[in-house]
């Protein structure tokens, strides 16, 4: 099966990923690998709540690890792959993960595509 999505990290989400405990990183890597093939069919669609405006974003829960991953599947296409931006990888904590993702979602919406690509590439270094 060919990859259908290019997974990219918000720069702060990349820092969170790099800070994960080794026992958790394997689980997160497996989920991210799956996103490259099936991001649009992945689990829970988020909506706009009082604290966050995340309609169009999705959430993955790694219950055993106590981790949530919030991401958006975009209509942006790179080399025939749609782009998935991971906004946050955080411990499950009464809405904090959604507040962080909401702020990063707003930040990325204000950037033009050139700046967004530059920031995404910097986070992968």
C-alpha cells in the first residue's frame, strides 16, 4: 500500500515528540506511521467548544500511554500526498491538549504556505 499522507509536525509538537519517554515513543511512532496511510479515517473528529475551535481536526488517544495526538488533514498536496499537521502530543489532561492545539491551529492558519513549509522543515531537523 502506498503512502497517501505527508505527516508534518508543528514545531512545538516536534519538541513534545522528542521529549517523549522511550517506552511511549514506539507507540506514538506506530500511530504516526498509520497516519501516512489512513489519516482521514482515523478515530474522533473534533468540534468547536468553548475553550477551543478545532472543528476539522482529529484526535487519537493512546489510552494505555495516557497520550492524545491532535492533528488536521489538509487539502494541501505535496508530491501527490495530502499533508497532515500534528499540532500536539500531550498527556491527557482535562482539556489542556485541546487548548494547546487550538492555539497552534490558529497560528498555522495565519501563516502563508511558504512560511508554513519552512517552519515544518525546520522542525524535522
